[in-house]
């Protein structure tokens, strides 16, 4: 029987290959061509961590992972795999799962706020240039100084409109705020709105503690983000969401010493999206977080078609390496295979580069960290079969589980709070009323013969001012006019989180 702080990944020549719990915050990688078994390997890892009592987060891009919630069924292929490896504790079983969905269709709605996302991630999400990013930073700073919450997209729109109308007076403190930059940001926000940003930015914001739970049997809860629609329609929002969660874990969790198991493990599927679209400052921040977050007890596992999708500075920090088959159709492919083979600790008994192209489905080259934290030599491994179902839940099965979620009452109902949009709208109306009163006082002092003629004009002018200022704030609502708006909780601006 294996140690209670390890689990079996598979076997090499009937010798178990185990993952040590205390080395699981040293991160890892699952790589391989499409159709080679990466998703099933992720499922085996998620089950293993759950059995160690470690909460898991994973994005379900194809919808295949949801079956992890129910027991698997006997199958000749599973029996054949089990006959080739010692798995005395194997039993077909389901695991505790919380389902999440940015759109709230196939899981609990998951939201954050504009303030919590912060200007760096938001600028990258909106693909802003340096000048536009500077304007965005100014918006955050002004909101912070004025004590205004920026919770959803219309809060940010209202702030940008106000900045544009007061650009001249703001320029001394915040630099040039051009109408062109504000217009460009507003257009990007409209696109983000249509891609689901109106649902993602709001309240109640996700509390990470709700993703770090264990069930009554002390299994770690597996949090599955249904990303089938999100990944297809807005891959940049998908990657921004994952980066946000990682940064939140880093900022919120305290330092911990060496532990038998991590506090949480986090799987980044389609990891190339995180790196290919990241600006240089964001990429540097991401590499720093990956390096330092292990001290918070968090393990990060990247899933991609090739290790070459991951920057060298990150790749060098990964302890567990699971490499499924690669294809060698072109000279470029063959060069990549050679490079991938060199990333493993050499095994004299194994021609790593040759085996890479010959691996079958459910087979992989694997290197783990031993007790001393040293990578083991690469081994040709049969990956263990999952204990849960391979394949998705039915719609009815998912609906039943969602209806029983203890978090349903907390996150299902969107709420709207008083924040920047309302503050700026109130200021606009107050200013309009003040100007109207001032005009009326001036008119009262005019000759009676002129007063009658000017009163109608002043009333019309005052109404125009009120209308103009109200429209200035209302323009921030954009395509959301008349809808229920979801909001969020104030978070950090330029620093630590405020909860």
C-alpha cells in the first residue's frame, strides 16, 4: 500500500511511478499532440490530488472532465491496463466537484471586479498600447483617490467619460488624457462586453476560499470551470481569468513551510494562450508568481501540445514532466522533438527522442521529483486508468449536482451596488441643478419685461445642461442600458488586496 501522501501516476515495467505530495507544489507539465491522452492524464492527477485532500482547479475546455464527478464503469481496456500495473487501492468512484461557468449556464456564475482585476491584467486583456494603458492606470488611480468603487464595466466607462470631459484640469496631475485614447479604450470595452465581460465583472465576486474546500470524506473538492464557450468565443478573457485567479492565490495566501501536501493545485489548460498574448511586463510578473507561489503551497500545472509553448524560465521550474506522443511530420517537428527530449534527465536505457514519436495513447515519458527534490531519470510509463468516468456528465446529471451545491444561494443571484457610475451620475445631476438655480437667481434680478422672455430660454438651457450631464454619465452604460448590472467587491489598486 502506498504512503498516504503519495499517489500512483502509472507504471514502468510494472514498477509504480508515484507523485510525492510534498513535491507537488514544485509545479508540473502535461504535454503532447492532440488525441494522445492529455485530458485523461489530467483526470488521473486531479483524482490523485483530491484523494490527498488537496483542492483542485481545472478548466474543462472540451467538456470531457465533468465525468470525474461519477464512478467509472468496468471496461476491458481498463482491465487490461490494470493487469499491467500494481494498483491495489484502485476502485471506481466519483469525486467531489464544484462546477463554475463565467456565463452561469453550466456552473455557478464566477465573477470578479474591475478593481480586483487591476490595470495590468485589464490592459493586457484589452490589448492596449502604452499610451492607452497609461490612461487606464490614471482611471484606477483617480477612482482610488476619490474613494469610488470600480466594480463593473459601466463603472469604468463612466470614469473614462468623466476623465474625457475634464481632461484639461486632470492633465497637470495625470498627464495628457486624449480623447483618442479614451475612445479606443471604450471601443475595446464594448467588444469585451459582447464577449462576456458584462457577466464576468460584477458582484458577488468569487471568494477563493470557496474553491479551497474538502468534503466530508476529506477529499479535496475539484473545481471545474466550464470553458467550452469561453475558450471558443474569447480566449483572451479565458487566459485573463486564469491569470487573475493565480495572482489572487499568490496575494491572499500566507507563506507556509514545507508541508506533506499543497494547499491547492491549479491546472492551466491550453497554456500557450497565457504566454503568447502576454505583454512583456505581464510575462515577467507571471514568471515571478510561478517562481514564488510554491512558498504559498500552490502547485501550478501547465497543459499544452508542446513544452516549447512555455517560456524557458517557467519550464525550468517544473518538477513533474509528463510528455505524451509528438508527431514528426516536418524538419521543424523533428528539431522540436530533439529539444523536448533534452529537457528530461537522460535514461541510458531509453532513446528518449525515438520513443517520443512511438508512444501510444495513454503512454507517456515521465520524470518526477524524488524525496530530495531531484528529477528522476525519464521513464516510459503506462498512465493509470481514472477511477471516475471517462467522458462528460449528461445535462440532467450536471443539473442535479448544481441544484445541490451549497454555494448556489451565494453566487446565483447577481447584485448591484452603489459605485463609480452612480457617484458620477449624482455629481452630474447636482451640477446641473446648481447651474439651473444660479440662472434662476440671475433671472430674478432682471427687469420684469426681460424676465418673462428669458425664463423660457433659461428653462430650456437648464434642461439642456441637465440632460447633457446626465447623458455624460449614462453613456458609460453602453449596450448595458436597461439591463440588470452585476457588480463586485472593491479590491486592491496598485498593491495589496482590500477585502
